[in-house]
C-alpha cells in the first residue's frame, strides 16, 4: 500500500492519496480540503484508478475539494458516515459558507460503524467515532495496520469539541472504545499535524 499526504486548503488539512499496489494501482482520496489540479495530474500520471473519495467528517476544511475531484474523476463515489448527512447538506452547518466556498454535498455511499469496502487489494473498514462531529469516523485498513483518523485523534491531541454537534464525552468514549482496542503499532494518519501510532497516543495523549 502507498500513502501520500497532500496538505490542502487554508489551514493545511492532511489530504491522503492511497492506492493498493504498483500493479493494480486502485485507490481512494481521503478528506480533500481543497481542489488541486496538480494532484489530479499526478493521479493520472501515476495511473491510479480512484474508486472513492472518503470523508472522515463533514467540516469545511475536509470537504471543499470534493466537487473539483469529482469533476476530474466522475466514476469515484463519495463515501461518508450516515450520521453526517445533515452536515454535508448544509453549508452553514459544515461551515463552508464562512470559508467563502459554500459546499453542500450528498454522498453516493453512506456507511455505518463496522461497514467495509474493498478497494483493489485493500479491505477498508469504517469506525464510527462521533464527538468532533455527529458522524465523525475513522478509516481503518486492518491488514496494513493503518488508520486515517480525521479530526478524531491527533498527535498528542484530539479534535475540537466546541462546534455545533460536538461532544467531548462522545469523542473520548469513541477513542477509548474504538481506537484503543486497535494494535499498538497501528500507524495513525490524522487530519492535521504529523502522523503517530495508537500505542504512543494511549501512553502520551493528555486529552483522553
């Protein structure tokens, strides 16, 4: 599996380009915070077949590139948690209006906790982790021990819980029940800042 981190948007959201292997080159995008024609050009240059655009949650800085990439890759299906439907559809709720790029989306596929998708050779599992948003989720690839945590879990930090629809208690509960049960050597790719591991965060994260 190959993972590329591409910071996008005004506040440097970690957008990830992921594909299975150099033979199949079947992949997906995670959290396109802003559109970049250069990213699309690289995807085409590398011959990657983008099957999905996956959202860990619906806040503006994670979704404002969706429409651009969907235009470039019209066969790619948008994936989000079922409990994020309301936020995605409302430019005020998802705060994209205040960023000057009003975005309202309807996902092609809504998933719930424990649902899975096959992407080439990758088995992708979705873990519901509400708290930073009502339908926040993490994207987990068990065989690769890899987690895309969005704004649920950061390196030595967690996502904000002072936005509408947030809950610190829900976020803490989700982290303890869903993430701390993963192998300690699970590699965590968060929505902002640098990567980390489940083991490190269990021992060192001061917020949970």
